C-alpha cells in the first residue's frame, strides 16, 4: 500500500489466500468455501479495499460498453434515440460509444472497431453493415436494430415506429383539410421507402393525387429545398407537401418562401420525427411523433435483457428474437391549414 490505497494483493495477504480466490469472491462465484469467503470479506472491510471497476469488468469479460452505429450525425432523430438508449442503459452501468459510419475512418471497418473494443452489445441506427451480416451470429454480442430498415436479419432484435401508419396519418390530415394535390419530398432507405409508399397509397385511396419528387438521396435541408423546388415546377397546383423528415421539411419551408408562398395559406407543410427543430416557435412544424426516445429506450431495455440485465456476469437471456413496433401520432402545429 505504497500510495495508501489497498490492492487486491493486500487483501489476499491479509486473508491468507491467493489473488485469484479474492477475484472469485468479488465476482460472487459459488466455488468459494464459506470460511475463505468470510476471510476475504473481513480483509476487505479491515483494509477499506474498493475493487477497480476496470479490473472487475476484465475479470467478468465485460466492458460495460454498448456500441451504437449511426449513419448521419446531422439527423436529429438520432439525438432522441441516443437519449432513450442512455435512459435505459445508464442505470444498468453501461456507457455508449457512438460512431457515425459516414464520417468514420473508411480504412477501418466500424463493426470491427466495435468488436475490437469488446462491446457488450450493439445498437444499429442504420442498415446492418455487410461485415456484420457475414459474421457467425454466435460470435457476435447481442444486437438490436433501431428504426425501420431495408435490410432485416432474423438474428437481431428490432424496435421501430410504425412508419407506414405515420405516413397514413399525414395523408388523412392533409386530404381531410381539403388538399387535392399533395407533393411528397422523399429520402432513400428503409423508413423513407415505407413512408413514401404508404403515403401515396393512402392519398390515392382518399381520392386525391400524390406527386413525388425524384430525390432519393440524403435527408438534408438542402435536399428538401431542391426537391420542393422540383415539385413546384412539376405541378403548380400542389397545395401541400409531406417531407420525409423535419430537416427536409425546413428545406421545403425555405423553398416556399423563395417562391413567394405563405405557409400555411398557400402551402401546408408536414414533416416527420417531431424533433426539437419542429417544436421551436420559429418553425412550429406539423409533424409525426415517431417515438424516437421510446424506440431508443426499448432498444436499450431489450439489450439489457440480452446482456444479462444489471450488467453482472449472468448469461444473456435465451428467448426468441423480438420485433417491436410503436404507434406514431400526428402533432398538428402551425404549418398546415385548409388550402387558401
């Protein structure tokens, strides 16, 4: 105890046992006899020994770290997702390591990086990478996919909002207000494709016309601006636009202003995700609450269950893979109204 802090070796010496036996006691192993256990516990109490978290994790083959892979730091949907993950995983002693694959070092596979860190679990806020799909499931930590994805794998748990129903809610709202020609600013990917198809089908079922922009790339403000400009040129009769997410919807609002349109008198605009951006007084965007915090929280809870609940050395729960879908809700604010 040169620095005044007792070590595991000091405990072993005081108790008259080996260091490995002290480690077994700290892990709660049933292989230690009562006499030896009491001797170690008494030595710990007498010395005031506090075990190292890092050492305990190493002994238990745990890092108490969960890897989170996303593909766009600028997408505000991930903010609430990560908040939900932390709310579920933090109290259980886990920390999050978040990597945006779009900005990560392309020379290093992000999945390999996470596995090299010996993460206890993985959350995918994106389509599962090929390198992950190619691996033997038995060699992977528990994996949960968050959000609607184009690529599905029966080996992984999944939690998402009902994107199809969310898009239908928007269609009913706009057509119900009296809009007969509605535009749609789309983004590529699993959720984007589901929303686009469901919205178009519901608008048609309700007897109105849906006009899609050709854009299928990133879901950015600039993309929303360009796609909306394309829509206005393609059909001047459009009186409402549904955007793939809130950020693209802001781009639509910018395009409307440049074209001299008043929102919502001349053009109604609806987004998706109900991010903090949508609720600001300056924007006041009608949007769909896709329960992103709840998606993250439930994904984290599933992962905790798989990893052994409270982060101890218990084996992960053995059960069938789960797929949970959360019901969205429409949040009506100031960007929608009957056509002027």
